[in-house]
C-alpha cells in the first residue's frame, strides 16, 4: 500500500477512531485515573478504593451475587435454549413455539422488571407465582377455616399456650355445650353457614353442642347466648380431651351443631390450633434468601429465547447423515443427543454461553426494578453498586470508578476467550 493510499485510509478511519476514543477509550482511561482519587476527587487515595471492594460488606455481597449470576444465569438459559431448540425440531408447530419463547426478547429490561415485580408479589391475589404456590399447597393441605377466631374472656374457654383453646369446665351428658367465638369477619364465614341452633337435641347419652359466631351484625345480642341472626361455624373441629388424650372428635355442621359420643362425658372440650392457624400465603420470593434466584429466573425468561434461536440455527446446519447413522447403529435418542448433537453444537453453545456471561456481568435493570428496598442489599450486583456508589445519597466517585474498573477486568478475560475462539473458527 502506497503512502497516498495509507493517508486516504487514515482519513476514512479517523471519524470512527475519534468516536472510539471519545466514547470508549477516554471513559476507560478516566475511570482508571478517577479510581485512585478520594471522594472529593482532589486528593490521591492510592488503593483505598480498591481495598473497599473487598472490605465493604455491601460491595462484597455484590461480588458474590455476580458470581452466582455468572454461574447460574448463562448456564440455565443455554440449557433451556438447547432443550427448546431440539424439541422444536420434532413438533409441527415448532415455529410458533419459537416465536412465543423469543417474544420476551422484544421487551425491555425495565418492562420485564415491572412484570416480574408483580409476578413475585407476596399477595396471592396479585402475584401469579404465589397464586400458583397457594393453589398447589391448598390442594394437598386443607386451609384453616377460621384463622383469626378466638373466644372472649367472658366465654367458657381459655388458651393453653399452644394455640389451642380448652373449656374451663368439663362437658357433661345432657348439658348442651356452648362454643362461642369472635374474630371472624362476616364476609369470611362459610357461604352455606346457617343460623346457629341454640338448643340442639341429644339422645342416648350423647353430648351435643353449638359452635357459633357470637357477634350480631349491626349491634345487639348478648355474649354466650345464641341470637337469631348469629351463624354457625361450619367445619370447626372440636375434641374431647381427658388426661391429655383425645377421646372423641367432631366437626360442626352448617348450623354449628356437633355431637360427641357418651365416652366424652367428664372430659374437657378443646378447640385445636389447626382451626385458627394463619392461611398459607405463598413464598417470600423477594425476601433476602430467594431474591437473587427469583431475579435470575426473570433473566432466564427473557434470554432463553435468544439462546434457543442461535442454537436452533446451529442445529439446522448439523450433518443429518451422522445422526441417521447413529440411529441405524442402534443408538437411542438420548445417546444421539448426548454423544453426537451436543458435541457438534459445542462451538455454538460456547458462543451463547460467553455472550450471556458478558451480559450478566452488566445486569442492572432487573435487580434495580424487581428487588424491593428491604432486600436490595441482598440482591445487589456490581453494576447496581456502581450506580449506587457513584450517584447515591453518599456518592463516592472514587469507589464507583474502582467498581467500573473491576467490571472491566472481569469482562476482558471472557472477551479474549471469545475473540480467540472466533479467530480459531476463521482459520478453519
């Protein structure tokens, strides 16, 4: 190339080089320079800012969480993308399935964060995740009927310290047992509850009783007396206990009436704590222990489609004769997948994995939006801590710049591996 051609090439490259220097090289250089200055930016701080990266508890938590992100996020997203790509080859509506899985990629991180903040809401009536968890739990474990019910001091029951309520006097045959409770909102009463029967009939030495809500809507009524408008506590479980052993159990009907056998004569009546336990409200997805896995789940939801599309493209280029030859030799589908498909897809899987690793090192939006303030420190990552340290209430641009340099140092090895792999592929 002659000198003239070199000059022309330099002129054409100059705008790109200026932009590269202004937008990439200068910020990197200034960040390295600023990381050695103090908070005010006027004095030399040495390596104090870098020392803070490994001594400040909040930043150490961010480093640990970034390690979790790098291990779990790309691995799970790539594995799901591989599974989806292989499965979509075997179904007629594979294109539609790919479209559905890839659609989250069209949503911004901000929008995805808002969506999953609602998905992980603690209240089952708003949060989809907890609505499913509560539905599954209540399918296999019956919910308590009256979680906030309790007797008043004027009622003939006392608490035993274990959440149970025990009658003050033994129950006797021929004497109707009264089980009045309060603390149940009328709207929470069973839909088929009927007015309580204040005078249940007994026969053959049996002991009968009535469990009812001792509260008259609109006022009026007397405590310990079944008033006409008071409803029975359908489903309330009662036990007859003698010397610490349960001798009989009964359940109140729609009118609150229950019947115990004659063997319960002289025992104390106990209302088990299972009647009053708080209902299952699901999992605290955004609590300190689960917030990071929950946010990683939202990331996988977004990026599994990206992994699937790239892997599906690589899958389409595999030599089919190798797969058919393996099947002819007697290999089952799992063996074909594990010993032929995955090894042949190794370069594509490496591209996806490395790309996602670089991506998760910079994750910010999802953590900032999804994690509530109470657990944001537990979900903290380096990119979020960079923002908080640089622009927070007690901003320290020196520490923020040190975090930026640390992120750069973490990304460089991954980038070098990727560049080396690309060059190796180019030589082939």
